[in-house]
């Protein structure tokens, strides 16, 4: 028998012991997250199951004496992610790069042939100066690239902040017959050591390297056209590094600027030049209003000479406004913005 001392007898309970979540709740939640469901969707289904008493052993359960519970709480999400990682063979006790290396090494006990088959370009990071690089496409993605993007439209865009490491992900997509975007390739690489801002630490060279590796891989095996893979058009944001890489790989490709990204880029520029502040400034509002109208007109225009004429007319108007002492500061910054438009 265990004999408690006096201090133990006087000790009061600080908190209730944790009550475990029922295994059936974990089973359904794990199935959902493997299918791509969000935590909010998992909680919603959990509430429905709980209220309808659809979980195993829930009917007739005495909630007062039960040593289990059925409601999926916010703090359960971290445990769910760990369970998902375990079922997929991810060892969270070692660095992620070790997991990847083990999955791709045929001599490793962790080798995953299905992943190795989908990865066509891999460079491990052995030294601090090295960059981790990995490119992925499945056979289905490869077939979709030939079917929808070859001789057609390619969409390439970068995504940052995908995890707590400094990794950049570029996604190549095509448009299928239902006008839906379908992913055809993933380019994943790390930022250079010591980089403070992830999205600003890649260049044209690394994108060119990965795109060329992709084109070479597409030329192997499944090649219905018996020719080099070459999209006719690529739609992009305003990043010149991506533009340079696309032209380096496909010199004859047509590059289309995304209207949304273009307007965002333009508005960010004049916002840095003309600080609006918290109080209303009529004269600044007047200049900004002119620039907004110009931006909309330029985006709607499909004629280069007509667009140049719009900028020229706006420059004349702002030059006249600059003679007014009340609007001179704002109009001068507006003229700087027009110079930016013509230079880029």
C-alpha cells in the first residue's frame, strides 16, 4: 500500500486530470484531415456527430462518470497533426530534410517509391551555402501538362510562408476543358542562408534551372507530340525574375501580366509616393483620384499607343496642377509615378 505523508494529504488538486478523446472521434478526424479538410470543417462535423450521437459508445453514456469525451477541442488539433504525420511516415523527432532524404534513398528503411517516382529533381542541402531544391510532378500531372499547357497557357506563381522554414513554392498550373486550374508541377526550394525576407531571395537563375529540368523530364517517356514541351502563353504577376526565367527557357513565349497583380503593383507604388495619412486631404485625394482613373484605363486598354497617349495626357494635367501651391507636392509625386509607369 502507498502511505501518503502529511504534506501529500494537505495538498489540494490544482486541476482536473485530462479526459481522453474517444478513439472513434480521432478516427473520423484523421480521415477528414487526410482528405484535406480544415480544422473548422472537422469541428463542424464533430459537433454534428456529437449532437446526433453518431459516435461509437456515445448512446447511453453517463457523462458524469465517463472517462472519455467526444467534443473535438481547439487544443486537440496539434495532436491530430502529429497523428497524421505518424501515419504518413513523417518522423517529427528528426529534421525534415532527414525525412526527405530517407524517403528518396533506395537503401533507407524509410524509402517511399511512390514519392521517388514523382520527384524528378532533387538537391540536398549539405552545406550552409547550399540551397535545398525539389521538383515534383506525378504521371497524371505530366499528362495534364502535355494536354493542357503544351501549345497553350501556363500559369506560374510563387507562394511564400508555406511553413515555418524559409521555403519558397512555385506552382505551375494549366486550364482544363472545364476552365478549372489544374496543378502540373511544384518547384520547392530554400532561401539562401542568412536571408531575412524569404520572398526576396531567389533569382532568375534558379527558376531557369528548375524550369529546364522540368522540360527535360517532360521529354522523357510520355511525349505524345514527339517534340519539346513549349507553352505558347504564360500569365504572370509583375515579377521580372520570373519573366526572365520563362523567356530564357522558351524564347518565343508570350507573357501576359495578370491584371489584378498589375493594379496592386501600381497602387503600392503611388501609395508609397503619396502618403494619405489618417486625416482627409482634399488636394491629395484629387491627385490620387486621377491616378486611380488612369490605372483603370490602362488595365482596360489593349493598344500600346493608346495607353501611351493616356499617360501623356495625364502628365500634362498634373504639370498644370503642379503650378498650384496647394497641390504642387502631391502632383510632383504623381509625375514621379508616371515616370515609373513609362520606365517599367
